[in-house]
C-alpha cells in the first residue's frame, strides 16, 4: 500500500511540474510520439527507404512536430525522390518557421540550381552565407554558378572564401584553378591544382589540368609527370595520352609522341571525330618529318642551314593549341 501511495505521489509531483512548466501530459505524449516518428523516419532515410521515411516525417508533423528541421528533412527526402515541388514547399515552410535555418536556404538553393533557376539559387546561397558566414559549401556552389554565368572574378572570390574556411576543400581549389586558367593566370591555376592534389592525392582531373598548365608554362618534364600520373590512376583516360603525345612532340621525342597518339586513337570515343582526324594527320606528319630529317642527315650536301625553321614549318606542332 505504501509503495503504491508513493508512486501516486510521484506521478502527481511530475504532473504539477509539467503544468508549472506549461507542458500538459497530452503535449508530452505528442512530443514523445513525434520524436519516435522522426527517429524511425531517419532510419528509413539512412536505408534509402525514402517513401517510408516521408510517411514517418509526416506522422511526426501530424503528432505535433513543428520545428523547421522536420520540414527540412522531409524536403530533403522529397528532393532525393525527385519530387522537387513538394521539396520546395517543405523548404519554404522550414524557412518560414525559422528564417535563420541556413541548411534550408542552402537546400532550396540547390533545388533552384538543379531546375535551372540560377538567379534564385544565387539569392538563397547568399542568404545562407549571411546567416552562416562559415558556410563553405554555399560559397563553393555560388562560385560554380558564377562560373557558368561567366562572372569569373566573383567565382574566384567565392572559391577563395570556400578554401579559406575549409583548407582541405579539394574541389574548391580545383575549380579555383579552372577559374584562374580561364583568365590566363596560369601560374595561379597551377598553384590551385597543386593544392587540390595535396588535399586529395587521387584527384585525377587536378593532375590532368596541372599537366596542361605545366605545358603552357614550358615545364615539360612536370607536364609529362602529371600526364603519366593520370594514366597510372586511369589507364583509359584518352586525353591524357593525347596531351602526353603533344608534350613528347614538342620535346622532339617523335617515336614516343607517335606511341601516345596511337594509344589515344585506340581509346578515343567516336564523338571526338575532329580530334581523331587531327591526331591521325599529326602521326602522318611526324612520320614524314622523321623520314625527311633522316634523308637530310644521309645527304648532308642538301641540308639547308635553316632547314628546321623554313623547309617544312607546317610540320611543327603549334605549341599551346594542340592540347585538350
């Protein structure tokens, strides 16, 4: 009897505390129920069971969950399902509830970007940054849009902000390199590609583009090393063989150039018909040049003193233009 009486007293005490705090037993039950729905929904989301996750998040909202975060999570789930209008509606609701929810602004920006509305995307990325000035991904994504809009200077500023916040942000360094390269700042591009590689030692595209930068700067040995690294990482990367061939041709390593060009031709997709035709002609030209050079060496009386510069200028690779 005493034990039961104690339990009743304890229950009454808890109820009084809840009432004093403005929480009714019904509200507490709703909150507990909503939390459970959210927990199950998150589990479904992690397993990739998106429809079931949406169902649980909806039940959580019906059970009383009103935070912006639940609408954000359901919106992200809708976005994963390709139901963009429902996702936008949930992101709007999340932002209405909590205008400082930077993740909702960022998520809505991504959807605007995905559906081609870059103007709205930039506005939301900007608002996300205003709420959270350390949002590196928002700077990065805004930079990508600025690159697409050919606003290179703004793109550079965004990528610089992104890497200042996250020094290990390899993709931001890589795209910073592309931005510098597009405006002819090759040395700065080279440095950015190097930083991307330092952050991600397996970054194939960064090695390839650093190779192009090294070639432009006459760092031919370094260009060769970068292209060889690309080939080591991906032996099917056709353009690396082409660029390595161009490097060897400029170094007058004709046999090596031909070998790389032929490897390119064995891997190049049919859609690269223009480059395929050019490389085929380059191989023919190199072979003719080798034959002519050998003939002149075998017949020294016929060698023109300025032969390498004047007899067949069209056979020389035009440096800087035969790269891809």
